[in-house]
C-alpha cells in the first residue's frame, strides 16, 4: 500500500498504457481496490497470483511484475510486467523477469512459464528474449488495445531450459 500512488501513476502513463489490456483505473480508489486484491491474494493458503513491486536497490518503486499460476495440473504460470517509462532501457525489466522466473522454477517448482506480448511491442519482445524465453507462436487479434485489435507473440521457457 505504500506504493499506491506510484502504482496509480504507472497505470496512467501513456507509454506504459500503449500495450495495456488490464485497463486504466479511473481514480486512486479504483487502484486501491486492485492493489488490495493483490495483497489479499498473497494472504491466501494457496496463492494463485503473485504480484511484486519492482524497486531500485537504493529504494524507490519503478514498476510491477506478476506471476499468475495456472491450474496445478499444468504446473505453469504466466508472467506480466509494467515498468515506469523513466526506467526503460536500463535492464530493470529483464532483471525483474529473470528473478520471477527463478522464483517460479526454484521455489514454486513450476514446469513452464509463459508470457504474451503485442507484436509491435519491440522492447518487450527483446526483454523476453534476453530473459531466456522462446517465441513459440502468434495469436491473431487477441489484444483489445486502444488502437484496435492486435496480434500477440507467445513466449515460454521450460524449467529444463532455465540457467538461473
């Protein structure tokens, strides 16, 4: 909750919203409800959604990253992230994804971690590749963006491929 205002601002930045399908909270109270949901997810006996803040070593919120688990039968998860534009092109997104992948394979003993990415989001594509993920396919017109429907590239990494 200490990062509530920074999270709200992050969701309202035009650059971070360009490929966003989560929606933009209309006000701070709506952001509060979203963050409260993330916190309550972490307090459940069986956690299905891990949402973390991304912070600089010297302190300071710069973004969010999350791991959404699938059913236990598939032993997989999907990762998503959002970094404040002021901190793009510095390796923070790649570092955060690698940490969450390590958490997923190490602590959670997952078999597979996936990510989707708008085909025009070249920076995100590069982040996923640098994190060791492999592009597996393309979903046509799956993302409802402000600019219209967009295709998504699908990425994944398997536990046996992780070099952590």
